């Protein structure tokens, strides 16, 4: 089985797939609250209200998968972005592939630190939350509606990969 | 100066002011991701797109105020909710007052734990981020627009309080 090398998560490397949500020096910054707060402003392109849906905040509590982690299924949300921000201050993995027909050779894997969130743009293929080490909570900002907004793809055996951290 | 007693933050006590964002057993829960994730679903009433604005995700990095904390200024956002979720896993303080003309006697103070966020409903008077112990990061979900959406009130000396933790 092919091994997919895990890369560090940077804004540049992740740009084709979405936003990295972090308090970086590259962000637009404002000093507010009488000097007591720095606002790292507007860190993600949120797109969650198509077809009259509402923006929602949820918490995902995810268990780590057994090692080595094998990628067998990917998904995307055609109508909306979906942001994940770690609340447990632990590293986690992010696996994505470009929009469009699923291409196994286009998969990329990133190691996010405990102070980096990600926002998948609408249509970006991604694996579900990949917690590491222990059960971990993520704040999720996504689209709340009753219609169908998740497309899954089950990888053929020849397309599956294990992650090489 | 009057002392305002700090109460524990609970969903019931905070309901007149907004939502408590936490992975509580009272939340609507869904098991997803092939059994690996529990989704604590739709934990806050988000209202951030009035007048064509967009939903945004920002990070606030706030320094603690000197003790004892004195409440001298309050604010509200007429057009939108504003959610704060702690990323530093540290307790913090939340000070609010009911919507409408500011009434100092209506102020309430709550101690939020490091795994509790709050979402202020539009119009709820609140103090800015009150980090405790150390500089702390909060994920903020609010309204991004160029128009004016913040009303401040500077408390008269006779209205000011110190917080009694």
C-alpha cells in the first residue's frame, strides 16, 4: 500500500484546499479593548448559508484511529465550507484532495499543531477528523440544514494509502 | 464600590443573555464518522449576516486585567451575535447585562471554565474578553462588515463594580 508523507501545515501549502486558522503574524491585526486584546481578523472564508441554511457552531469529539492510519474514505460538502479548530491543544492530521472528480494521486496529508485550525472550502475532498494521541474536541463552524450536503467516496484498495508521519 | 459576585456559568443562568457552547450531555448528539466522532450539534444561535455582512472567524488574544477587576465599560452589538470559545483551556470571566437601556443593577458575572464558550445574542450588554491568569486566545465567530455595530457605555463612578471571584 502506498505511503502518503505527512507535511507541515502552512497557509501556502493549504491554500488550494482552504484556510489555516491561526494567530499568525501574517494575519490582519487590530488592537482593541483599550489595548488588552489583539484581534487576528477574519481568518477564514466562511460560506455556509446557501439555500437558506444557517451558520452553526458544534463540537466534534473524535477518537484517534489505530496506527498506522489508513485512508479508506473521503468526503466533501458541495454547498458549504467547514471549519475545524482544535479545543484540546493537541496536534491532529488533515487529509485532503483537490475539488472535482476524486484523484487518489492528488491526496495531501498535513500535520496541524494544536493551535492551528483549518477551514475546508466547499467542494474540497477531506477525511473526517483525525485526532492523535487521545480523544480530542474540535470546534466546528459549518452549515446547518436538513438537505443533503455530504458526498462520500470509498477508495478502491489500489487507491488507499497509509499515513507516514 | 459595589462588589459583584461571580456565579458559575450554566446554560440556564446564561439563557437571558446568550448560549453556552459546551459538549454537554444536554446537547443534541449525533454519532458520525463511522463511530469515531460524537457531534454535539448546533450549540449556539448565530446571527451575523444582517445588512449583507459575512460570518467571520477571528482569534482574540487577550491579556488579563489587574486584580481586582473593575467594570468600567460595557458594550453591545445591535446587529449581530458574537461567540467566544476559549482556545487556551483556561477559565475566564463573563460580565453581562440585559438588553435595553443599560442598568447597572442588572449586571451579572459568570466564571466560565476552559471548556465553555459563550455566544452573546444581539443587543446583550457585555464586557470585553476577561482572560484570567495569563494571556489567552479565544476563537470568535462574529459579523464582518465595515458599518458601525458596537455601542459602548462608560459606567458612572456610582455604577462601577469590582468582581468578587
